[in-house]
C-alpha cells in the first residue's frame, strides 16, 4: 500500500483533510497529530477498521483502543450514562490530554474495546485531530501510531519509520507539544482511578473531583496488583539497548553515570546518556542527549521518546538515564522511563532498588 504524506505543518489543507476524512469513513487508516503523541486513526464504530489498526501496529488484540471525539454531544451515543464526575472533568480538561473510561453502549464494537464492556474516550485539543474526527464521522479509534513495543511517535517521521506502507495516510502536523500519552482516569470504579499518569496530574484531578486514587497496579513492584489498563502491563517503549535509570543525589548520579559510561567503552561498547542541560557538559566518552533543563519539565516530556528512538538508530550498547522527579510531570515521565527500563533502577549511592 502507498502511504500518502500530507504536510499540514503550516496549516490545515482543506482538500487533503477532506480526503483523510473519506479514507476514515471508507474503513482506512490515517495517522494524525494530537497534543500528546501521534495517533493511528480508524472509524471506531467499524470493527474491520479496528482490526486493521491492530494488524498495522502488531498490537495484541486484548489491548483496547481510545475513541476520540470532537464534541461533547458525541459522548451520549457511545457510553451508557455520563456520570457527574465525567461532566466536571470534561468542563475542566476537554479538549485536552485526558482520557476517561465509561461503560460502553452497544454502538461500540468489542473489536474497538479489546473485548471489554468499557470504553476509553478522549477529546483531543489539536486542531488537525479535531478536524479529522469531524470529517471522519465523529468517532476515531486511535492508539499511539507506533509499532507495538516501540516508543510512541512525537513527530511524523517516527510514524513513517514504523508504519510507512501499512496505512493510507500520515498527516504531518510537526512535533507534538506534550510528548507523552494522555492521563487515563477510570470512572467505572467507585473511586475515580488513574490507570495511566500523564500531563493532567493526580492533583489536578483532585482539584475537580476531590477523591481520586492511583491504580495500585501502576507501581509494578507487587505481582499481586496488576495494572487495570491492559496496555500498562506490556513492556512498552523498550529501546533496543538495555536502559538503566540512575537515581540519587545529583553529584553522585553524575559520577556514577560517567564511570558506567567509561566501563561500557572499556568493554568495547558505547553508552548513550539521557541527561539534562544542567549536567550535559559533565559527561565524556558517551553519546549524550539532553532532555532539556530541569526547570522546564514539559520539554523533558516532549523529548523523551524521541531520544529513545535516536539511541535505537545510533545503536548504542547501553543507555543510562538520570531520574526526572520533577514537580508536576515527574510521575508521568518516570512511569514511561521505568517501563522503558524494564524496572532497572540503581541508586548512585550504591545498590539496586
Ligand atoms: O494520548 C493518548 O492517549 C494517545 C493519543 C493518540 O490520543 N493514545 C494512546 O493510545 O496512547 P494507546 O492505545 O497507545 O493507549 C491506550 C491505553 C492502553 O494502555 C489501553 O490498555 C488503555 O488505554 N485502555 C483503553 N481502553 C481501556 C479500557 N476500556 N479500560 C482500561 N484501559 C483501557
Ligand atoms: Mg501506545
């Protein structure tokens, strides 16, 4: 299949967008930018389109898709009742990087929800995403537009790498703003529960709803608790080289990573280091990439996945990353980094955690 590349980095092209809408309505797949990461879109109400999405990504079909809508009135038809909490959260955070889980209506095929009776819904804020949803019939199922197991795409070139030849069109809207996937909150539980941390933090959710909890399965350190979101149980975003996070006091972290990079070189390898602007000049004998300054957490989240992809291309033998316990986005950034590392964390002061 030939994949059309639609350049909309400067503005939305109405003819190409109308064509993209026709592709979706006739059961095809279009990758598109959102404010979080690029999505791989298909008609959420068409079981065949959902099957095609799973096939293109190589995604296990028990891992449900998020349905994207462009207006609040679209919600009624796909859920069985809108709880008051959902209206309050939608008022506060939609359109935006928040996904809510509802009990689904019969209109939503099980193919889209990975066999579940619940459905995840999000109203993105990116203008190209909203326009595609409108032109595509109002309901677009869209997982992140990466091959399953690779980091989510934050630029159209990442989508091209993974999906060229497998989908009908890629809409290039330039680099995304947030860089990690939406916060997921489950409203089918008695207490609203965060299944995936993201830009909308627990504190922001609590400021609207009061009581909100984190899914205990997210910690990943106790096999008795499994993450409720099926996708959170997979080892995602895994770079090709082993990734190890080094935690601890800043000076110790720097020295430890530097000596680990020297060891890698001495044994014939080459380390990649994920650092911050504050530390980048300290490291030698490695390929060093800064995720940005510690003062600007959104830049760190925006760059993280693209640095992981770059290290795949550069074929480093091992990756060391500083930890990013920043105030608002730290939970979300560390959740992605820890998954990419397959839980390999060491403390600079010695020992493993
Ligand atoms: O920011 C985002 O959410 C991006 C953009 C494209 O909108 N989309 C995205 O989709 O990250 P995906 O498919 O890569 O991740 C969806 C996550 C998976 O972990 C999946 O298991 C979970 O949402 N999920 C979807 N429906 C669910 C449901 N009914 N119950 C529990 N978890 C669900
Ligand atoms: Mg994904």
